[in-house]
C-alpha cells in the first residue's frame, strides 16, 4: 500500500485515480493545476509524484528562506485523501 512518506506515490498511481492534480503552497497564494496525462509523458509512471511540482516555485521569493516555517512549501492536498486510509469518525 502506498503512503505519503519517502515519495512513494508515483505519477502512475495518481494518474489511475485523477486526471488533474491541484498543487498549492501552504505559505502563500500560489496554486496550480497539472495534467496527469502530461506528467505521465514527461516524467513516466514510476517517477515520484513530488517530481511533478519541481521547478514550479523557481521564482518564489520564499523558495530559499532559511527560517523554520517560512520557506515555500508546495504540496498536492488531494493525495492524502486518495492514499491515506480513512480515519474512523
């Protein structure tokens, strides 16, 4: 079973479940949407999904911030919903 640790979710696994991947920064307003079919072509099905947003923050002023909790923090919020077991509620 896939987890969110160690970049173990692959582009192929995500593409089986979604067509578009929303990416967001938890520190600023940056947002984006990536096509899974394009990612499959560019990165291949075995690439870690985190490679999908490499470079998206290349011009972010917080990209190289040194303070804890200050640097750019891109992530794909839907991945935890898709790959983590449901919590009893």
